[in-house]
């Protein structure tokens, strides 16, 4: 097997690096007599449909039999309360500065004991869809959250006989299986916003007091990405697609936070001008030795904001969270989307939404696109200096989306830096910087920066973004020097002039670049230097500022 679920008895103990008190605590909970295994999607569907408050709509699930669902399966809707997004403030990572492992061990022991008074279900999945990378994961979840277990088994690859046969043929990894324990009914006065506790080195986590399905998905990906990173892969929170141009192929990845446009870019059909393969719009890994890529999930967990009730894509919705339901002209229960109920309505969509879907791409990555929201950047830049390319990913500037539950007084419109668009990293930032820099420097991967927000006061439309990408794919477009900045060029786009003679613009650009440098330098002391970066990251930004 690729990861370790079972141990020779003589290998069980504190001398085995795969064991920790957190692993032992979390895994033990899976075997309690209050836990019922859910072995197939049909059972998970029945449990979810019978949960109080769940709406069984009159909207049939497409390809139900192919998915292992009852032939008459319908789209299920479940709704949370006030919180309808992921709560980053709840995350605690064992091993990071300021995290008292003994204190959190006590919190976890008490949470697990409290959970024994409730009925839980457990399910098994495979994360990673090729024989290059696959990890087995187990979820133990409060039975009252059966809709989220159902969504989880749909979002990842449920451990069927066929899936486990492929998994058994995958590359061996010296790692534990992933164990995730979750109890939304848990509460603690010291954690009013819940607690998401991770021991990434041992592949265990507990999600406590949090209802949002995205917490389960991202907790699993957090551990899967960390496992990949430790074993020669680049962890990627982004979208991946490949264009077949006949005489050659162009493979690209787009990195951005939820709401930045990465799904729009990934799923864009470009008027059917190209034959396109879709790997995934959210989670994949890159094999550092080969440059090949593997998707981590078969399904998609995306916003419903852009989908009308009668949109053809809705046929492929499997579950919906935090959306409304109404009656159509025939008296049938149908979903109400487009953020009418609340922000960040979501759906788990099946892989059949994209008939050109693949789970693995054998061709090496040609280009990376960093998706920003920075008013000083034109719609698209080309970065030809490898170090600067990595630094732009390191200082990816964006804005928080409605997918996040922000705690405290946080301005959602304030520009923030989220390195490599991955807020789920649980290892030092310098390691991701080294991985991406190697892609640009050693593998020759091209780098582009997309601004999907405003350029000055002018909105960069999806049509402009997609048109810019098409010029890159086609090898057309006349690139121009971005002022005097070495290693940076821009593609002229009507309505988005670049004028360095405009003093106000130059000052704004300088301020944005200085903010990037400030961020890099702050890592020297923040979190006791846990995310301290190599000196060249700051040096390349200082060089750009000097040129300005």
C-alpha cells in the first residue's frame, strides 16, 4: 500500500516515527462502538437524505449509476447557520512556534471523550488519482453531519474495490494514512470560532465546532499536500489544464484564491477553438522529478453564484450547501442560487461536468499563471527572470473572498499577500519558495501574472483575461518592456494603457512592490522566523525597486 494503515505488532511504539500521541488519540476514536462504517455511496446518500433539515430536491443527479448512487438519486441541499465559509483563525498546527502541544493534547483528549456520547460515522477515500501519488484518508464525523460525510465521499475518491486496486499499484510513500476526526457539535469557551487542529507530520487532524463542509475538504488537502511536499512533489492550490494544438501541447496552471477566477480560467471553453483537457480547478501536485501532474480529487467544490437554476451545469450538482430551495412551475423543489440566501453558496459537482476531464497529465508543465488583484498591474505580465517569477508567487497579492469566515474587524477589500495562493501550507514557506523557483529555474517553466481585479479604476473582465491567455497559448501577441524593469514584460490590451510617465502610477507601483519587499523581510522575525526566506527573495525585489 502507498501509505501505512496497518503495523507489525513489534513496530508499534514510541520508537516508530509514524506514531505520536495525536495520531494515537485521533485514530483510536475511529474504532469506538459509537462509530458506524459507511462503506458505499448508496448508504451515505440514504443517511444524508434522512438527516433532519436536509432538502431532497426534485432535481435528478446525472450519471447516478456511474457514481455508485441509487438510480433515483436527487440533489441534496443542506444549510449551515451564520458561518458559511472557512474559518482560518481556527487553525492550529502542531510543531509551529507558539503552539503548546501538551495544551492542545489535553483539549483534544477532552473533545474525543465528549464525542463518545454521540453517534459517529466513518468513511474511507483515496486522495490522489494516479499511481504517481495516492494517499488513503479516513474521516470520522458526527452522524448529525451525515450530509457532509456524503459530500466528502463524493468530493474525494471513495474507497471502492476498483479504487483500492489502483491505489495498491501506486508508488509507496513512507507515511501514515490520513485520519480526520470532526465534531461540529463540540464547543469550548476558549475557542468560540472552533478549532482545526493538525499534526501534519503524522497525518492526523481534528476539526471541532465547525459545520462548513469546506473545513473537511481543506483539512484533508492540508495533510495530503504536506505529504506530497515531503515526498518530492510541489503542492498546488490552483487550476490545471492542457491545450492540444495539433503539433504540440500547452500545459498551464493558474494559482489563485477562491473568487480570483481560477475556476473560470480552468473551465473556459474558449469558444471551442481548442481541444482542452481539464485536470482540476483546485488541488493537484507536480512531480518534481518528471514535471507531471496529478489531480487529488475527482469532483469539484465550487461556488453557485454564477449558476442559474436552469443552467445546464446544474445537472451535475451532487450536493449543495448554503443555498435556497423553492418550487418551480410544476411544483417541484429546485435550488435557488446566485447568492440570494447568503454569500458563498456551494455545490459538489461531479467529474462528468467536464467531459474532457483527466486525472493525470504526463506532459511537463509549460507555464504558471499567478492570479492577482492588484490595481497597479496590467491584465497580464510575463516574468522571464526565474527568481523574480518565484518571488511574484511568493508575494501573490489578492483580496479575501466570501469563501472565508473572517474573524474580527477585517476589511475584505484590503489587499493581502497569500504566498502561492495557498493558505493551507503547514510547513515553512521557504520550502515552497524553493520548489517553485526550481520549476522556473531548472525545468524552464514560463511565468505569467494575471490581474483579475481592477487596473487603476478599470475592471479587468474575464473576456480580457481569457483573451490574454489565448495569445500566450497561440504564441501571438507583441510583448513590450514593462518600463525599465528587467525580466518583466506586458501584453498591450486596449483600454488598459501602461504609462510610466504618469508619476502617480509609478508611485503606486513602487508602493506595491515595497509592500512585497516588506512582507518578505517581515518573515525574518514573524513566528520566530519559522517562515524566514532566502536572502535572494528580498534582493530581487530591492533590485526592481532600484530600477524604478
